C-alpha cells in the first residue's frame, strides 16, 4: 500500500492529438484546445508516494478512474514535460546551496566520523 498526501502536479495537454490519445473524440478535442490552449487534466497527476514496506518515496503517475479506483505507475521522466512550471532537471530555487550540498553529502555512502 502506497501512502501519498503530498503536492499533486496535474498534467497539461497542448494539442488535440494528446486528448484523442486519452480517449476523447477528435471533434471535442479540437473544440477544447481551441477554447483552452492549455488543457489541465483533473484526473491525471504526478505525486510522490511513499512505500512503508521498502521505505522509499518515488514519483508516480496517478490516473483516477472514479472516486475509488486509481491506476498508479512509476512516473517516466517524459511526463514532467506535461507539468506546468516544473523542470525536474533544474534545481529548486527555494533550496539554498548549503542545503543542497548537505543533502548530497547525507546521501553519499561516505562515513565521516564513527565514534
């Protein structure tokens, strides 16, 4: 069982073809894209989910089918291109250089001091 509750990054579509790939009829897809050049999907998002069994948190692509049923899979990097205002390759500007260095240091396998 995966646990969530973090920030959701909803997917954005820019073309009628992307909407038709998700099952929408072509005429309706063209109408929506002409009215809204950027269409936000309310039933698909990226969210960091935590697995208590393995102790890891991973980014997942979540698709809501109804209030109860969801499909969850590991999020491929390409999906981040469909999220507005987020670049996964760019460092978060709200994180200081010191915090970034300390996080890298904590994640390395180097032992600094052992009493």
